[in-house]
């Protein structure tokens, strides 16, 4: 077997053993015109790729147990350009968010802007920047 043929066989074997690449998921599950405002407390923050996620306990209006919402936003690199840090939102922080809700009505949304109620600080995203 020639060197060229050996290289070809080795390359084909390497491609065959490579794990599949997963595609980036889209934001199609979320509305793009209808917004909601939620008030509550940050329960958990996951700062990492592909998107930063915040679990939020939203106050129930009728005294019932709070609802748990999952907020999804941009990746850490994009959020840093808008002034976010890994410690911008922490569990226990009282927050108000403006977001695009999920189309299927489940408790989740795509974050537009986050307001920290105790500090008065506003944290924007590329969506809030686009709206200006």
C-alpha cells in the first residue's frame, strides 16, 4: 500500500471515529413580538455556553406557591459586551425581567432586559440593544 493510500485510509478512519457535532439550537420556541414582565427571585444561575440560563421563582398573584421559570439569554461572551459578569445575578437576588415567552405557554422565556430590584441596576442583552 502506498503512502498516499495509507494516508487516505487513516483519514477516513479518523473521520469515522469522530463524534458527531451538535447543531446550535434556535430560538424558535419563543415569541418574537409578544413580551411579558416577570417579578421574582433568582433561584439558580448557570453561566456557561451555549447560553446563560437563570431559573427564577415568579411571585404568584393569588398567594399560591411561586412558579419556576427558566430564562435563557446569550452566551457569556456576548453578555460581557453588555456589562454582565459571572456575578451580575446571584441566587436570592430580587429581579424583574422583560422577556419573550415560550410559544407553547410553558414557564420559560428568552431574556430581553433584567432589572435588579435591590440595586436599581439594569442589565441589557443584544435584544434590548436592538430595541433601542
